[in-house]
């Protein structure tokens, strides 16, 4: 009997020791300690602001509009005071029934009750959001297009948030008499810095509202920086379903898509002719049409332009002149000239943001006389994006430097300086003399043409229009054409290259040239 009692006592002692050690481990474990601390705590987070997207001058393109959000401990007096300021009363009442603190949007920031705490929170996107196609958007906390997607990890890793913490009882009711704890992060400064100029972008979008479908690109010819890049129609993040169902496809960025080019390519034909040793005195008698291998090519002036030199033919945009000129240009030289100026090559601007390389005829294509004829005035298989066209225009304007276009300058942590700025790169593709000769042709095309709609009132500009055939026809059997213009200003000291595309817009001088003119005028007004 005594022996059994000893065994039982030892067993109880052992079990007690094990239990004691387990309790000791629990008491000393940090996770359990933290859990214990939080059992009487109720924390609300108000607003998660991710990294900014800035223009070239550190102006915010997002997070620049704010709304007021209140954390309310729903006492009767606090509820009575806040109710007139609540913006969504249905949502407010649905939260009120639980009796615990909650967040609601309000239209003012001043309240007397200590049970109401108000924060001014940035909204990611504003009304009539600027540069929507460039910025893109976020869905379910992840960037899915534009810069939001290209820099998703960086933008989402930078977070500004505000919290209010209450002490509560076992029923979740706030314990009165105990102070709430408020934590507010500093204003978000980290972000991605673009080359875009906020005011030039706004000009592009304002003037471009006249375009049903199309694109505008503005480039700094001295650096290749894209100052404005707008696609039409635009869209709202608040109405993505509507955008998806819109027949004009507003979600696509037309600045990056390739289109039939048309007569602006005559500048490349002229450049190749110069390389071949042909000068501006080369003359040809336009009768309104020409025949190549049994195929008739018509000039837009069916009565013919008569005898013209190169400058006159560029001013008149005479197709048959450039068909004749191309006959005297070596095929390989012709194609290499276009390739050297960026045709046929895609342009990456950021991860997932690439301007299409379009299509450049092969040497086999150019061995066919009719295809070479099409090539000479920018038709046939030739296609290019507005970014490509603006890039080669800038090269002509800046004395032959073909810059690699930049859309992103780099990232910033403090909203004032850039970390690891993207370097400016260029290739010398023209000698200065050839660039000046091409400039003269563009100057003549705008200023020697009394019918040109591209002449700004406050700046001297140069340019070339296109009416690019698409091979598609409307219900009235009229061929659908893209209207283009590409040019630069001011002529005396070139700074800006501008390309305008009016998709399915008709004649370039009618739809695109007036847009170019107004953009040049407005930019000149603010940056004299």
C-alpha cells in the first residue's frame, strides 16, 4: 500500500512538473504575449496610400486629390453630430448596427466630439484623370496596366497609412475614459518620375478631345523625352466595364499601335534620294497619275501638278513625283535609310509598355516595282506607331540625333531627387547638312502651302501631313483614311516635335493639322 502511494505521488509530481514547464513556455513566448496584449484592442486602418507617380517636375499625377474619412466610435452624441456630413448614409447605417468603431467618408474635417477622428486621405485617381493610359490602373491591390503595372512592386511596397486604436471590453465595446491611440504616417513622397510635363499633357488631352479616335505625342527634341502622350478616346477607372464595351476601344493606347503611314514617309524618300546623290532640283511632270507594271497610281490632284522640283512636290504632297524619284534610289539604300530612322523597330518605354515596331517592307518586297512605288509615298505594307513617327521627326529637327525615347526618368524616395536616373541615349543618323535640307522641305510644306491648316499664330513651325489609305471602305464606298501630321517648332530654335494621328479621320490637313497648330500655340503661350 505504501509503495503504491509513493508511485502515485511521483506520478502527480511528474505531471505537475510538465504542466508547470508548459505554462512557463507559454508565458515566456513572444507570440502569446503579443496575443494577450491585443485581446483588449480594436484597431482600424484608414487609407492605404501607395507610391506616387510624378511628372518631370515632381508634380503629382496621382494621389493629388483628397477626401475626408472619419473613424467614429458610435456614441449617440457622435452619431448625431457626424450624420449630416456623411456622404453615404446607407453604408453608414449598415455599419452603425454593430456598435463598434468604423470608418466612413465625410465632407468636412471639423467635429467637436472626441469620438470622431478625421483624416484627409489621397484618392489614387482623380476626376478626369490626367495621363490615364500612361498611368494605367490598379485592380485588387495590383497594378494591371501602364506604369502601375510596370512598377507594381515598388509602388505597392511604399505605403502610407493611418490607424486609430481603441481599448475594448470582451463584447467589443469601447472602454470609455481610456485614450484612443492615433498613428498617422508622414506624407507619401516615394514614387516613379516620368518625363511627362503635366501642363503639356493637359494641353494634349484638352485639344485632343476633338479627335474621336487617335493619338498625340509631344517630344523634347533635345533629349528624346516624351513630354505628352495622349490616346483617344480615354477612359475612367470608375467605368471599366463601359470602356470594355465601347466600340472605339478606349482601353488601348493608340500612341503605341502601328498604322498606315502615308505621305510623311516622303521625308524618308527624300533622305534616301540625298544619300543617292540626287538633289532638290530633280524635276518631274505630274499629270495626275502614273502606271507601274500595269497598276495605276493616282495623285490626289487628278488634274496633275505639272513640272515640280522636290521642294514643290513636298509642298504639294505629290505622289507621282515621289514614285518617279524612288525609281532612281537603290533598293537596299532605300530600306536601310528607313530602318536607320527607326522604322520596323519597336521602342520599349517601360516594362509592358512598348511602341509597336510596325512593318517595314523587305528587299524582296521592294524588288516589285508596284510595292516600291507604294513605299515611296508611305503606303503598301508600311506601318508605324505615333511614337516612331515623332522620334524620327525629332531627329530631323535636332540635326540628325535619333534619341531613344524616354517615358520614365527614374524613381524617387523623397519626391525631390531621382535615384539611378535613366540615361539619355542617341545615335547620329544624319549629318547636319542632310538634316537642314529635310528641315527646309518641312518648312516649305507648311509655310509655302497657302491651304495649310498647320501654321500657328505665335510660332514658326515645320511639318508634313499624311492622308494614309487603309484599304477599308465606308458604306458610301469612300475609302477610309488615317489623317496624320508630324512637325516641330519653333523653327529658329527647335524644341518640340509633335505627331498627331486621327484614326479613320480623313485628310491630314483637315483633321490633324488644326490640332498640331493649337498644341503649338498653347505650348508657346506657356513656355515662351
